C-alpha cells in the first residue's frame, strides 16, 4: 500500500528557468528592447540570487517581485518601471 508520493516540483515538473526566461522576453517585447541571450542570462542571474535570499529567509517573495526587474533594468541602463513590468509579465506567464 502506498502511503505517500513525493514529487520534486522545482525544475522537474515545472520549468522555473524557462518561465523566468520568458518573463524577460515578454518585458523586452513590451518595452521595445532588443532581446538577447545576454539579457536573459543577466535576468536569470539576478533572479537566482534573489530566490536564494528568499530561501535563506533574508527577503520575502513580495520583495523579490518588487525589485528584480528594477535591478535588471538598472544594470542595462533602461529607464522603466520594474514593478509595473513585473505585474504585467506575471499575467503573461501564468
């Protein structure tokens, strides 16, 4: 008799990396910015660092969502509202 089934959701059932990559692609399209692998890599690096901080309890998920696009835009010298973009892109990726 089976008493429990464990499923590893992170990057097994759900591809979080692909979703994050799509997020920045949608944002670039929305802002008429030329999308590139370098931009995707930067976004994924920032995203990974922030999620590691969430897992350590240093920041909240809400804080991550408030700052990650702003952090990427700042590094790319793009003038855009990261919070607004986060909300818009979040709807696209669901």
